[in-house]
C-alpha cells in the first residue's frame, strides 16, 4: 500500500459490511489502515435482508452464497465497491454494478493450491477405493483386499480446463509419476510433460482420472452429460471441483450404476444449501466409491487468509488511490500516488465527447490538471484527475454536471 492513506471522506464514517464469515484477516487489514466502522455477519442474507442492510454501506464483502442483484444495487446508494472473497463473481449482477459505477473485485488465484491438493488427495482415495473400505470399517466390516485398488504412478490424468488450478494440478500429478493430458478452449502452454488434446472426447478417452476446472457459462452447462460419459474409459474416475452446473448428475449416477464410471468426487452442486445443517440431496448419495464434499475445495485456513488479504488490498487500493486493477466492472487502471494535488474519480457512460467535455469545463474555469488517466471498456469510461488543491472543490462540482456522469468522488 502507498503511504498516501488520507481520504476526503473520514475513514470512521466509511461503512463496511462483511458477510459469510469472511476471514478475520480482512478485518485486520482494514483496521490497520484506520477503518473502524466494520460489521461482520457469519451467514448470507436474503435479497430483502440485504436491501435493508446495504442502504448506507460503502464497501460490501461477500463469498459465494450472497447474491448481489439489481434490486440490492438500487438500494445501495452509497456503495463504492464489492469484494468477492472467492474465485468467481457470478453471484454479482455485473451489468447492474457496471451501470451504477460500482467496482467489483475477487481473488481468482488465492485458493488454487488448496483445490489442487484436494484433487490429488481425492484421486488417491478413489483409485484405492478407500471410500468403500472406510464405510465398511465404520460398519464393523473388514475389507482388506488389493483387487481394484491401484497406484497413481503411471496412470493418465485428464484435465479439462488448463487455467490456474488445472495447470497446478498438472504439476502435482507429474510429481507423483502420472501422465497428464489436457483440453482447454484457449491455447495454453503445457507445463512439464503435459500434452494438449484437441477435444474433450480425446481427453476422457485416454484418462484414468478426469478432473474438471472450467467456469460456469452457457457453454459449460452439462458439459459432462449422457453423451460424453460414454466416451470415458470404463472404470475411470471423474472429479468435479469446478462448478455445479458442469455435470449432469442424473446421467453420472446412471453411469456409475452401469459400471462405466468407477469412482467420483464431487464438491460443487447445481443447488447447494444456504447454511450448515440445511437438508441436502443429490442423485449420487449412497453409490459406491463416491466422495461427496460440501463445496470445500478452497476452504483451508491458508486459502481464506490469502483471499482475505488479496481482496482487502484491492478494495483499499481503490478506496485510497483509485486503483481498479482486477476489477470486473470498471476499467482497470494502475495509478501512482501524488502528494501535490487532489485526486478526483469520474465514472461515466462510454460515449464520444465526455473527455472533451471534462477538459473544456475545467479549462474554461482555469483549473489546472496536473495528471489525467483514462481507461474505457464497451460501456464505461473511468477518468482519474489530479488537480490543483485550491480548485479541487470547484472541479468536483463541475464534473458532477458533465453529461453521462455516473459517479464522481473526491478521493483526497
């Protein structure tokens, strides 16, 4: 963080709301920077509860269960930024956030190691059929046998989605003596001795274990379905620690019962309970050699601390310097600190003529611009202006009157 930590709005008045038991590391970081008006709630809130809770909130932190809908954003009239303390941002209505000039951050890399390690651990458990042996032992049945139990060494791991997590799984698997093949919709440089395949069908046909690491999109919904399951090697293992909609669970359950799939680990589901203790059902319950976990792929203390630090740092950089690196809604800008001027942030609809109007208004009133930064995307323009301290209040008022303005803030 920069030494520049002063803001025009008093820090003690900036209201911060953290939901879903976000790591205490995040709270610690904000308090170290002088922010004291922090409220933490352990669980998620419904839309109506959230609408009541966010009316005066400037920063909100969520995980995967809280939905930031357009109605919530309409109620959050003071909201500056949303921190998603997790990998994805699909729980936020990004279109509405963009329209309102609300910055959205997440932590796309902070729990990759936790997920990658669990993939390897699950692979060992399934290929050795430990799940069934453990269940039998708990029932007082002794099942000591080697039949159908194998080593990972020499087996082929197929990775669908060779991004941050998939590529790290690749490295760990090779360290255990596995062969690695992968498929990604984009061209990705292989790590180690991994080999790229031209199709999902090619990957699953070669692999003893298949692990999924793809986002949830219209293209990936039911990516593994009744048709694709027929291409898997008989007795192979499927692991899904990606997104719940990626696998057709009814088709997978039948494939297990038919013997086509020999083992499964699922950590994510199309519909998940809102809180611990809620009822949960899936077609995979009670099936042989199936490992079911409650969306804990990234749930390690190390990962949650890393996520807390990553997202909190991004939020603070935006609050105190206007930096939007990693934003999913506002164009990304990296900014230097400046002590000799006041900084104003201007978010506007990206239409021709706005920048010219800004410069004309300031020039007409003899306001000197010491620094100017502009970045746009398809819908939003983000201008950061460093102006003469004596004239910054006048500049702020002029910028509010610029046509197409969405949000203006005097940073410091």
